[in-house]
C-alpha cells in the first residue's frame, strides 16, 4: 500500500496572555506623561520637560512620582491625568510598552548575567 498523507491542522494565533495591572511591573508608570490644562493633578507632582511641556514628575528611579512604589498603585488615581485614563490596560499601547520592557530586561540579563529583573 501507499503512504498515507497527513495534513497538519491549521495554525491559529494563540490568544494573548491576559494582562492584569496587579501582576505587572507598572511599566506604563515609567513613561513620560504630558499633563493637559484640564487635568487636576496636584502641583507638587508636576515638572517641566526639556520642551517646556508640563509633565508628571519622576522619582530618582524614573517612576512617575504619583506611584506608590511598594504596591505599584497610583496615589492620585481619581485625579490622574487624562492620558493615564486613556491608556487601556491590555490595549495595543500597553502590550507594546510591556514587550519593549521585557526586551530591555532580556538585553540587560544577556549583557550582565548576574542581573536579575
């Protein structure tokens, strides 16, 4: 008898991993956040960037100054800037920022084997 032809099943794209801010490194809180005139952010959390725009201040490690570093939560959640409100958890921008962060962490661990992200 002849050989039997086996046709592989079609490959389907896997569902993306579910994203939950409670299990994230809050990488979005390391991005530059432009504050708009209608935003009601406390002035002690504001800074001015090189272009003269009003932005959220950052701490010495590059985190948004409004984040609670122990719980990775926004301390002004109800007053956060509009751009933060529009940043959709699990949306395309969120996934791109997380992917870029993971790539940077991988690059660091490749260059410095003792580095633990």
